C-alpha cells in the first residue's frame, strides 16, 4: 500500500512540474508569435481553399519531387494507393483531406451531420 502512495505522490510532483513548465511556456512571447502565425496561416489556407501539402509544394517544389520518387516504390506492395478525397465543411470552412474513411474529423462530422450530408461536402478527388 505504501508503494502505491509513494507512486501517487511522485506522479503528483511530476504533474506540478509539468504544469509549471506549461504555464511558463504559455507566457513565452515566442510561442504566442508562433501560435498567431499558425492561426493566420490556417485562416489564409481556408480562404484560398489550399491544403498544407499544396502550400508546401508551392513553397518548396523540391519536397514534392522527393516525395514523388519515394511514392514510386509503393506499387511494389501490390496494393493501389487510395484516392485523396478533400471535404470542406460549409458551416466552419474547415477542410479535411483523407485517403481513407477512418479520419477523426471526418468521423466526427459524419456522427454529427450524417454520412450523406458529409459526402455532399466532397470538394474534389485526386489520384
């Protein structure tokens, strides 16, 4: 029983330390600037209906060609790559890109609005 108590006390101390570190980080101006940049970038991407992959390809064309060369080895597994489906929630403007139906946000939308409604939000399908 005492080992359980000591384990609890140790975890409690670790939790306090983590909370202190988190509080310190939340007040860091560098983090605030990065979060502001991320929010503005995501809003801009939504405004122009662009995905992170599209922005990366635009800013660093070499990263796309490197990924393409690694993708060319994928067919050797014998399984064809699924098509990329891009959905846009008209209520929030949020965009989801997925190659399968097991995507967390997509599942949440389907639970909330129904499968047929969410499927009507399909913007485009890419190879």
